[in-house]
């Protein structure tokens, strides 16, 4: 299927590894010109170089931190009014909600809510003027099934979800869609860190933790990043123009609810 977005320009955050990288690769494979943003300069340069050798879309990179206001201004300037925006940032620390202080909460909100809102607001007007725009926010399946030890992530991502719900419907008539992708457990470096933290806090092995988590997933496996990237690319496509304001789960069937 031709996704109809060849030649479009995309800004993909958190793009040097994991799910962000998978999205950048999927878009570049469709001929989209991608600006990859992440904090690690060396990894970004290496990943972008490899993608430029394999993909029809041109790939550029910028080492920057979306949680930093000055860096966000530089990101928006470098992106130069993208047609496609993918917001994505590493989740805040896991921990006992009783021990979280104001500093912890402000950092979580800056990284996982306010940063995305600023990038969205900085991109929307040009999308509206062109009568085309695709915005994807990578949040978490915990938005629909929160757990106590991820309270920082639950709160910040739920706030972003609420913001998107109204804005997505306000701009839909202008050809701009805004959706949230809610990943479950995908085989990424982030998931490995989560498993290691669980193992350390409970005195168990990583293998034991992974076996327990797999039992929660009807697919009986962790997700593959390329599956996530393909879904994201479709939601950025010309064919997805009737989908907006949605929270789309990719979790192998783990969430048991109807809605």
C-alpha cells in the first residue's frame, strides 16, 4: 500500500532507539524526510547514517532534550514546520508514590506532558495552513490500566491525553489528526531496564520477571518494534485522515477491558 506521504517532512522525537527509531525507520522507508531527535549524539549520527543508506527518505538528526525548553525551541526551528510530528520521551522513574516530591512531579510533567504540548502548539498552525498534518504522541498502555509504581508516568501521560482529546477535534476539519499510541511491552532497551528494576527491587532474576510478564500477554510474546513502527506509519498516512483523538493500544491483548 502506498501511504501517500512520500516527500512529507517528519519530526520524530526519541528516535535513536526503541519505538522512536522504529517509527523513524518506517516513515523514511515510505519516502518521508525525517528529522530524528534524541539526546545521544553518537547513536543518533550512527542510526541516521545507516538509515540514509537504506531508505528513500532523507534522514537528518539533532541531538537535543525535549524536556529542556531551550532545546525544544531549537527542535522546532530545525524541524521547520513538519507535516508529521511524533512526540516521544523516556518515561519518568519507577518508584513508591509516597516518596515522590514536587520536584519529581514537575520533571515528569515537563518531560512527558508539557514538552509534547509545546511541540504540538508549535507545529499546528502550519499544518492547518497546508490542510494536512499528522501528530502522534507515544504514551503508554498504563494510561488505560495504571499501576501504583508508575504514578509519575500515569499522571503526566493522562494529562497529555486530556489535552489531546479536545484539540484533536478542534483541528480535524483542517485535515490535521492527533492520536496517541499506547505501547504495551515491546522488546526495547526501555523494557529491559524496567525488568531489571523489578528484579532488583524484588530480589528475583530478570528471567523470572520476564516469564511473569509474558503470562499477562495473550500473544505470549513481547511486541516487535517494527510492528509499532508500521502502525505509526499508517496513522501518519493519507489513508488515516478519518482517525483522530484516539488512544490506540498495541499490547498483544493484555488490556482486558471493553473500552
